[in-house]
């Protein structure tokens, strides 16, 4: 006589057991849920197809991980002919004006040259002699007739068209006379405000 296995994973089911409990009578709609029979066990079905589910999970993971690489467009490196054609095409087109060039053209008329001239000390004064001593012998500025001695030169920008000019302090500091050369070639005297 064959014994019925107690624990088996085989799809065969055991022989049906005759019901020993009396049949339940139908209950009214408001009956408590504790008397409802339990739902079918999904754990048994999942265990039966465990290998198939793991295989499906691995295939899904590989598809998700490999999808971007599979659908990506492979870009070939440019050939010398393609590069040459692109260079020739860009040379044939009219070049665009650079933003810096446009700014230069807009600002150029407002740029000025600022010259600070010191008060000339008398030729025989101690200040003139001290200035000569600071320079090495044979320096051209040691001569009394040097017109550039003590001059400071720099640039400035016209801020307000009524004559307000911005320049560096070292250009005009201590200057007795300040000259401004404009972009159109005109020259004017200025004073520190």
C-alpha cells in the first residue's frame, strides 16, 4: 500500500479528505468577517514557480540595465574629408562680429588720454637738484630742457558727456595742470572734481 507523503513539492495533490464538519449555513450580509473562509494561498503557487520568477527578474534587470546601451546611437569619428568640408564651409560664410569688438566700437569714442603736468620748479631750486640726483648719471631727464620730466600719462573714460571723466588717481595726483586728449584728436584742460 502506498503511503501519502506529508511534505511534497510535486504537483500531485493528496486524495481528497471527506468533510467532517457540517456545512455552514449562509449568514446575513452584516455577518462578521471572521467566518469568511481564508483566501487561496499564493505562497504555495509562488514556491512552485520560484525558478521561473527568478529567471524573469534577471531578464527584466538585464533589459533595464542594457536598454540605454542598446538604443544609443553610435557616433563614428569624423573623417578628414568631413572636417575639411566643415572648415571650408565656415570660411566661406561671413564671420560674425565678436561681442568684444562691438563693445570696443561702442566705447572707443569715450576713451581719452589724461596727462598730468607738475608745476615746474625753478631751474636753480633745491627740488630740481634733488630730482636730478635721483636719476642715474647720463639719464636724459637730468637735462633741464627735458619736457617730459615729472609728467604722468594715463587713460580715462568719459562718464558724463558734459565733461565728467574717470581716471586713475596716480595720473592726476600732484599735477598742476591736467590735459585731456579726446578720441577725435581734440585737446582740453581739465580739473579734479
